[in-house]
C-alpha cells in the first residue's frame, strides 16, 4: 500500500484486523492494477453521530443507518474504500471487483447488504455483533482512538 493517507488510516484499525485489511488492499491493488484509498477507518462516536444526523436533522442525503455505537467503524473493524484515479476519487468504480480479495481474508462487503447497500464499506467483525461491542464499550468505558476494545 503506497498511499500514505491510507497507511495512516490503516493504523487506526483494531490490531486484530489491521494486517488482514492491509493484505486485502495490497492484493486487490496488485491484482486489479488499481490504487485504493481508505476514506474512513476508526470513527469516534461523535463523528458517527454527525454522519447519522446527515439527511435527518442536518441537510444532505442519508449516508448511514448506523447510530453511534452501531457501526463497526466505531471499534476499528471497518474501512470505507474508493479507487483513486491519480489524485481524484473514482466513486463510479465497481467495488464488487474487490470481493475475491476481501473474501480471502474474511472481510464482508456492505454492497452485499439487503436493506441499505453501503458500497464503499468493508468490515471484519471477528464474530462480534455491534450490540455485543456496544455492551463491552458501555461496561468498560472504552474510548475509540485511545485504546482498543478487547476482542
């Protein structure tokens, strides 16, 4: 992974999934001869609230159905990706082409979801549900970005 922005965002992921995401992205880039960028990785609950408010209490289109604590981004277990065309993001790229690489590492794609398709989203939950992670968060007062929830 040569993209320095992606490298720094990768470091925010939970240590138990970081290497799998790195290898997934590197293999997809090589196999498809593309450059990917991580547009989002670990998110604070406050940032998640801002995103959730969009299209509801704030102007804009709804971009997430995940309230704070209900996104795997909040625990460092998800990334959003975009193909880069030089310095520009190519949001029209068919991210389903990444599936063989994601599947190899047990990474799920939001484009496969039934209700709210989230095409840039890839996650590795390690068998956790967001509810179980939120329960751990509430019990231990885990602070995203300063430490990692015990998995």
